[in-house]
C-alpha cells in the first residue's frame, strides 16, 4: 500500500449536502519529515460541525474547496520522526477524510486508554466531553431540576441525558420519530421524549415538563429552542452547544423571537461553549466517563459505518437523523 | 386638599402609546388603615418597563385597564399608622401615577440619604443600580475591555458608560441623533458614540470598536443587538437589561439571527437580570454611586418634567428619545 485515498471537499453546498459536495481522490502516500508522524486512519468521526465549517469561519477557518475534507480522526502511528511517538501508538487529531497523513507531532494527542476505538472516537472523547462539560459546567443542573436536551438520540444528546439522570434530574429529550423517542425512554432512562416531527412541540414539551425547564442543552437551535425559551424557569440556563437544525439548509430560520425579551424578564443565561475550552480538565472528565461506562451507569451508543468510501453518505445521513448515538466511520 | 388625582391605565395600545392610553381621574383622598402609611407623591419615575408591563406578564403581572398606572415613586409620609414611619419621612415604592396613596408599610422603603429627590429617583436608585450591577456583575468588564452600550444617552446608559470608563474600559455608545452622540463624548467621556438612526450601524460600531466588543450592555435589543452579536469577541458577555426597541411597536422584529449560532462559535454569554435580584447588596452599591457623584467622577443626568398632568406626554416622549438621562415627573 503506497497510495493514499482521500475525500476532498469539492464545492460549497447551497442547500443540503449531497454526494457532489465531496470528491474521491487518490494520491501518493505522504512522507513524514523530521518532527512529523505518519499516521494511518482507523476511525473518522462524523459531526454536525463538519457541515457548519462549510459555511464560513466558526471557531476555525472555513473549509476551502479542493482541500481534504476535515474531521476528527483516530489513527495508529506507522512511522515516527518525532519524540514521544512510536509505531503502534494510538493517536487522535484532525487530519480529515483520508487513509494516511503526515502530521506534525504537536497536532497529535496520544491516547493510552485501552477502551475500544469505537468508544474513543466519541463517548469517551469529544462527544462525551462535550456533554459532560456543557451540561455540568454551563448548564449547572441541581438534583430535582428538569433538564431538556434536543437531538437527544444523537452523539451528544444520548450522553447529556444519561449524565443528567445520574445528576438526579428529570430528563426530557426531543428527537425525530417515535421509534427514537421510545428507545430513549426504554433504553437510556429518559423520563420522557418528544418527537419534534409530530408537531405541537411546545405543547408536548410543556406537558413533559410540568415544573418548567431549568436547564436546556441546545444542540439544534430552531423551533425547539423557541419552545424551550418560552418554558424556561426563572434563572434557567441554556447551554448553547450547536445549531444543527440550521446547518444543512439553504436559508436559515429567523432568530428566536424571545431573545432578548424573555432573557431579561426571566433572567435567563444563554452560554455557548466549545469542548476544547475545557481541555485542561480533560483527563479527570474522561476518567469519570470511562468509569460510568464500565460500571454500566451510562450506555455508550455508537453507530459505526464501515469503510472510508461510505463517509459522504454517512454524513448526509447524519442530517437525515439516520444515526443513534455517535456516528463514525471505521477506515481501517 | 382632600382630593386625589390619578392617571388610570385606560386601554392596551396596539401600536405606540398615545394620550388615550391614559385617563385622568379624580377621587377621594385615600385613608390609611392600621399598618398603612399615607404618602404624598413627590417624584414619579418614567421607565421603558412601564410600556412593557402593558403587553403581558413580565417579572410582574400585566397592567389591567382601569387600574392606576403603575410606576416607581418617591414620596413623603403625611400620616403613619405603621411602626418605623413618621410624617416627613421620604419613602419609595410603586404606588403609581397619583398624588396620594395609602400604602402598607411593607411595600415602602425609607430613604435616609440627604441627596436631592432628582437623584434619588434614578441615578442613586433604581437606574443607577441597574447600571452598576448589570455592568459589573453580569458584564464583568476588565480594564482595557471595550464596552458597548445601547440607549447610551438614557437613564441607564449614561450611568453604564461612566461606570465603564471608571473601570478602565473603552466605552462606545449608541444613541438617536448626532446631538446626543456629541454630548456623550463631550460631556460624559464616551470614547465614541454612534447615531443608530443614521444607518450603517454595524459598520459604525465596528469602526468605533477596532478591537471588537468584550461587553455589550443591551438596553434595546433590535438592530444594535444584531450588530453587537456579530462584533463580539471570544467569550464576550452581553448583559440583557431591556428590549426597548421592541416595547412601543405593533409588531416585534424577528429575533437575532446570530442566536444561537454565533453564541456557540464565539462562546458568548447572554444573561438577563433585574436590578431587584441584587438588592441584598443595595446599600453598598448606593454608597459607591453617591460617592462617585459627590466626587464628580460621574455626572448624574436627570430630565425632570414638572407636574403629574404631564406624565403621559413625558412617557410618550421617552419612546421618541426626547430625554437625556433619567426622566422623571415632579409631582409635588
């Protein structure tokens, strides 16, 4: 094997992403220089943020057509020209949708956990940490609080709901379709789950939250955010994690009417965060997540798609709600 | 004098408030019962919130047509049937737009400050405290930060700007009309002021804030909030104090498009507050404000309208931007 296969980001989508957003590309195996490491991709994380990067500068530069599609990755060191890395090491980084990459050592993090890669790509890594810090640090739930989470059946939502349950909260989620909702209640211990596609989402959330909402973990923006705002209790906290309802659309919906009016009268706090902001406490949080999973207190839900060639369709499916839990591609 | 004159709240406005929103009414002088105090109104505070109360439940019940128009008041005790109050005492409360009221003692606060009533009705009381706690506690400015404040020439805005200047910040305000803007810079020490009515408000704010905005004190919502959101620095704070651009209109504008998208990517915090939430620290804050005013470090700007009969027109004027600083009505 001395060829490298890649998916390039081909062109900016105008509406939903499709197969022509990406282009398959074959190139030479990259060479690692001094200070670099040659890595072989094992797992490729698929995240709603991948879509947001196509639309402009976010917390990182916008994607440029022609570049290798970006994405969080886990791989194995093949060859090292950098101190601290040796062949066989498991590393994570952001080298994108390709089989191999030559990466500067400073852009890699070595993983020493013995957990399966399926867990290291999500529940015990970025998505688990996103749920952990977003809920506990930004949302600040107290026992007895009602916690609402949108995209509850997704990678972050499944973790948020279970951590909220462990925190002694009433947990209500929104998801697309009754099947997912039933599954959230039956398998993950949600107190209630609401199919946002069934209509009447505000009324349904109100009925499921008879004491109002103290913490709303917002993965979606859009109509669920509007509904949540109107149901927040005094001094409620909204952890703004994502806006996935607006990523894969041609024309974004208007902003929430109740901002800032209701924010004032109810003394609400909306706060955005990026998981990397909390990486100084990463080890502590990962250890806690790993223990919860090992003890069976949290189910780590993963949805693994086999083969790099399936990556575009797997990301498209993410915006169609095809996944439950963390979706990732096993590359090798 | 054994008659009491009042302004009743006559009917809910559909668009802007007008003279027919209120109705002049004469009634008998009220009698104070046991536990009550007869107060004579000296000053009546006019606040944008007066308008918001007409539209529905906020942090207090909505106004009902037929009731005496509500408003923050300062008065003098005429007759006391309650412990702790004696004729001549200066008290504050919320007995509304009338010359006299019989008030339960528990709903009055005795003022012992020797400051003139013109200052006690605003800069050294509710509006000063709103600026103080909203800026310092919610906005958390650090020396060198850029602080933007909307409705900067108003009761709260004039105080916010000056407290921000004392905190070592670059201070930029928005106001209606070039005259007010020039005045903010010349008289109150703002680094820059922008006429939001002149158009191009986002570009003008951007030019006045070359290092971006760290703290936005939002009195208005609307287009200035939209512009501010797009110019906030990473981890910027927005203190949500009011939404005055949307109070006196028939149809509120859409919500801010950049919520929650930009809140996430920039890790912004939007937080609403009501000054009463901080009243456990009221004495400390009032003493500090009084010292700043006494030392000439802050100019307390008041705009006193003479006579209760002028109250409706004075409130209407508030939404036309007729005032500079704290507008109040001297009743007696």
